[in-house]
C-alpha cells in the first residue's frame, strides 16, 4: 500500500513536470517567426555577441544568401523599415552589428503590399529602439588591394531619431574567360544615407530617407589589344512616409512618396533612369482583432532613357488587398494586387506604328497557412508575382550574332510554392524549406528551379555553430534546347568566444553549380580573429581563400571576386559605446 501510494505521488509529480515543461515550450518566445510569405528572425533572442554581424545572422537562413562570404547574391535587396537601401551592401553586411538590430525579416520574393520585382526577394532591417547617441567607425584593407571606410552614427531622442551612414568601398576583381582572356577591374563606390524618424505625437510618425552615391569602375581586357572600359554611376533617392495610428485596436493609415534617380555612363552610352512613386494605405482590425484588412493604392512612373539608342517608359497604378488572420496557433494570409500597366518604347514605335506601346492588367496573388505549436512551426505559401518587361525580353536569338524582335507581348509571371518548417529552443534552431519557382512567358519560355534546404544553429556559452545544406534542380528551355542542372550548396560558420576579448570565427561556403554561365564549382573559406582593445576599440584579422575561380565565356560579364589567399586587417571604434 505504501509503495502504491509512493508511485502514485511520483507519477503525479512527473506528470506535473511534463505539463509545466510543455506549457513553457508553448509560451517560449520564437527566435524565428513565420508570417505569410516572410519569416522574422528576432535577433535579440539569438543572444548575439558584440561583434556578431548582420551577415552572421543571415547564415541562419535556409537560403544561401552569400556565395563569397562578403556580400549578398543578386536575388536579394536590403531594406530598412521596408524602404529599399540604395547603397553599397558589402560594408553594411559586415559592419552592422547584430546587437544593434531587433529583427531581420526575410521575404524570399515580393509581397502583395510591396511592389517588388516578381523574382527578387528582400531583407528588411529593424533597429533597436532606445535613447542616446551611438556610433561605429570602421576601416579595413586587404593584401589584394581592397579597402573600406565606414561610419554609422545614430542619435535617438524622445521624439526624433536620426541615423547617418557613410562608406567608401574600393574593390579589385579578376576573371578569366574560357578563351584565355584575362579581365581585371578596379571599382570604387562612395555613398551616404540619412534616416530621420520624427514621432510628432503618440499617434503620428513621420520618416525621411535621403541617400546618394557615386561609383567608378575601370575594366581592362588583356590579350585583346589591352582594351579598357571606364564606367561611372551616380544615384540618389528621397523618400518620405507618414504613419497615423487611428485607435488602440491597431487601425492605421500609411502614406509614402519617393523618387530615385540613377545615371550610368559607359564610354559613349549614357543611361538615365528616374522613378517617382506614391502609396496610400489603410489597415483596420475585424473579428475582435483576429483579422486585419489592409487596402492600398500605389502608383509609379519609370523613365529609362538610353542616349541616342532607346527610351522605355512605364506608368503603373496598383490596387491591393491583404487579409491577415491570426487566432490561436493558426495564421492565414490572403492577398491580391491588381496592376494596370502602360508601357512605351519610342525607338520601335517610330518604325512599327506603335507596336511597342501596350496596356495590360495583371494580378499578383498570395495564399498562405501557418501553424505554430510549442517549439514547432509550419508554413505553406503559394505566390504568383509579375515583373515589368524590358526590350531584351522581346529578342529571339536565332543563332550566333543573329536575332529578331518578337512582337508578341506576354505577361511575365513568377510562380512560387513553398513549405517551411522550424524547430526551436532557447539554444537550438532547426529550419527546413522546400521551394519550387517557375518563370513563364519569357524568351526562355520555361525556367524552373526546385530546391530543398536546411539550416541548423546551436549556441551554448561561448560557442555558436551554424551549418546548412541546399540541393537544387534547374530546368531551362530555349527553343528546342533543354538544359537540366542539379547542384548543391553547403555552409558552415562556427564562432568561439575565447575570453580576454578574443573572438574566433570561420565561414565555409561551397557551391557545386557548373552549368549556369559555365561557372566552375568553388569553395570560399575564411578564418577571422577579433580582439577587444578596451571598451571602445576592436581589431580583427580575416584570412580567406577561394578554391575554384568562377569562370565565364564572356569577357564583358566580369565575375567580381576577391581572388584567393587574401588577408584583411581592420579596426572598429565605438565613440559612444
């Protein structure tokens, strides 16, 4: 009888412990949160060390965001508060500290309430709130002739926050074609950006963004009479946004107006682009705040002018509706963007009696369902996006150096299906994804990419380990030519805090891709050591190597790289740490 009572009590205690643990797992804060066609990395819950960078955070993503360990792939844009950064990405990725960020949101492709290109994703940064003056100054140089200067200053007051960024990036690249032609390039970029957030009242927020930049690139092709080409680029952007909170239930208004300008001079060819846009949006909750309805209008004009060659113009007017439903463990998103687009092309209008001026109507669609319970999250998404064509989309290549223009104007769509899974604890995050993307109605009529990816990050005390693997199958059809390619990528990024201000980190990135642009497989590897010199200064040495240089048959398509076996030495100073 005593033994039976004892075991009953023991079983009761065990059940209570299991129940409390399960409730704790359910109530635990998510490090990665799924919402519609995006996922949010809550950086402050990663327990970042002081020298963990934005690029270190992106290594946690199932996608391979970088193939050279320095900058992003061409598939992603950087944003702050969903406003695109028209600035050189490389210094930002390696100089923005993770501990300054509250969250990083990753859109693998454009969203219904954000008129991004249908094949481009974007990464949105949200900085931490607070008060006071903070800043960082950085400088580095490498044995291969690259160098960077970087400054980031933020002054956060009661009502006004001002953030200023300025940077210079000098880069040397080298590539070799299959024909044996060596192409070298020196590229210098200077840019600056100013962000101002003004909390006018408790319910009114006004934001300004101003950025400008200048770049100069000189390419030299050896073995072809030592030809050289010089190109210069200038760009600028001005954006103003106003947000109005209507009530405590979350209803609000959003207005935005902006314009960007780019100028690109390449020898005798001059390209100018001016793009103003404007947005009006309203959101309001229904069904006891479980359902949020967002209704908006966006308009824009793109004027792309090539001196003495061509001029393309777009005028678009968009209406969009997005429904967000959250109740219990379920999240449901439904959205539609309707676009009326007008396209002009003056060069061909003169000869073809207006053949290249068109009006069309498009729909971008999204449907997603998410479920979160305890440590597990699952998200399924279907998306159809559109993107504006350019004249080159109407060119049919018949043979070498032979082409004709195709007057068949078709809508261009990117269809994407995606399934994501995340398991997370306080120290461990496991993510997986299965995606399929199909591009239709291009000169390449069918282009698809299917991928499986997984990433794991684990941290305990001074040690953090991040690794991942992806496998892809690409299908490409050009007239009667069919090309299938299966390739994979690997990444591994360990970090160890050694004490006494020392930090040791490493990155390994492998890409087996061969057939696209006839590139060879390559491996990027780096080892980096940081050392604190007091509370305000940190120095580092970064040695990297690239095994297998990217290669292309075109001497004009220069594959920028950092060459192999380069040592970078740098310093970061925090004036108001």
